[in-house]
């Protein structure tokens, strides 16, 4: 239902043979901006996945070396908001574009990837999803507990031990989300 609605929203044009070819180029969200013919949101997510890594490293430097806990809190909240907005926008967009396979093989008449290649790309996607799905939950838990249990302004305290464990797990989860997401993008659109 949703997919059909999305297709008719984007507009289905007639192909050269007169049949209804799903040429959706009239939809601006259909086209990316990185030059690899992905979708706008996929390119946006790739930029976000690259951008979050230096921000995390900065936040860790701020908390471990500078002991600026208030700035660490601000950076981690900002990362959480970026993560949430990206995930929601990405999910909505995926549904509107008809799924990742339709983004890779936009032109059904001459598909860019063979069924075998799609199967390989799917394996990459499943590994990525493992991290991409767990990260928002882990991140949300770490953030919520930290905001609830640390003092204001934040200082090390009884919650430090659990927070460090959750904090490092969340950090690795997000970095692996980023690395596997970029790997998916690479094999789907660049290679
Ligand atoms: C999901 C969000 C967050 C992540 C991933 C995260 C990650 C981390 C990590 C990995 C450390 C340990 C650094 C080390 O090994 O010394 C840490 C320390 C700390 N974080 Fe966070 N943090 C997050 C949110 C917050 C928030 C919202 C606050 C404040 C309300 C906060 C306050 C602190 C404090 C006070 C420490 C120092 C603990 C200590 O040294 O005893 N964090 N954080």
C-alpha cells in the first residue's frame, strides 16, 4: 500500500515501449548529491555517518582529557538528536522510494546490479542493520540514564561505572554502524 502510494506520488511515466516504466526522476528526493546516483537521503545519511565520528572523538577527548563534563553532555545530546532525525528521515524516505533495491536498480529496464550482486549487498545490509538498529536503543538508554543519574552540572559520581561501560558500548556501536553503513554504500553504489 505504502509503496504503491509512494510510486504514484513520485509519478510513473511511460517507457519507450509505451508501458508504464517506473521512471521516478521527477522526484527530487530520488537523486543524491554525492555523484553516485543514490538517493538524497542515502547521501545525507552517508554524510551524517562520516560527520558523527570526529564529533564522538571530540566528545571523548573533552571528557577524558579536559574533564569538561558539561560540554561532553552537550555534544552527546546533539549526537543523539542527529542520530534520531537521521534514522527517522531515512526510514520514511526508504519507504517513499520503494526500498533500497529500487534505489540501486532505479531503471528496471537496465538494472545496475544483478540478482547475485543484490544478494551480496543484502548480506552487507544485514550486518549493518545489526548495529544500526541496536545503536539508537543503546544510545537512548545511555543518554537517559546519564541525564537522570548524573548531577547538574554533571560530575563523576556513583553512576560513573555503569555510564563508562554503556558509553563505550554505545560509542563502538555507533562507529560500527558508520563503518558498515559506508561499506554498504560503497558496494551498492561506488564499486
Ligand atoms: C549516549 C550518550 C553518551 C555517551 C556515548 C557517553 C560516553 C562516555 C564515555 C565513553 C565516557 C568514559 C570516558 C572514559 O573512559 O574516561 C563518558 C564519561 C562521562 N560522561 Fe558520558 N556519554 C554520554 C552521555 C553523557 C551525558 C548526557 C552526561 C551528563 C549528563 C555524561 C556525563 C559523563 C561524565 C560525568 C563522565 C565522566 C565519568 C567519570 O570519569 O567518572 N555523559 N561518557
